[in-house]
C-alpha cells in the first residue's frame, strides 16, 4: 500500500521546527532527510525512524517494525501529534546518523 501525500504533508508540518527536513519519493513511499542525513521514512502511512541510541532512549516503548521485506528494523513513531517530541527526536538522532555517502 502506498503512503498518502496528505500524511506526508502532516508529518512535514509536525517536523517544521527541525532545520533542513526534506523528502524523496521512493516506490510509493517517502524517505525523510534532516540536513542531508536519512532519519527514516513514511511507509504505509506510518512514520518510521532509524534506530539510534537517541531514538531508543526517547521512545523506549516504540515497537520495532520493518518498513518493507528485507529492510533493517526501524522504530514506529506512534504519536506523530507530539510536535515537541518529534523535534527533540530528530535533533537528538542527527549526530548519531552516518554522513551521506559521496556521489561518484
């Protein structure tokens, strides 16, 4: 099932206090970036973020789930209405995420 553009727009609005949030459509879903680092994505109208020390600490009860078959597990953000938590989450995760790979 592909994600709805309206869900993406709502998530982007919730993340509007985080600098440099962008997205890229990918096979009916959306990959989310913060200042050029992948933070997670929207899969089947669910916000999933990469598992880092910060994301595990800030969302200790978040279920791990697979965005698609064969992918690495990610954490499901169950309360996308908590704008303050989302901002804190992405800002805390950012330092722990790998730098983007250099393009050839």
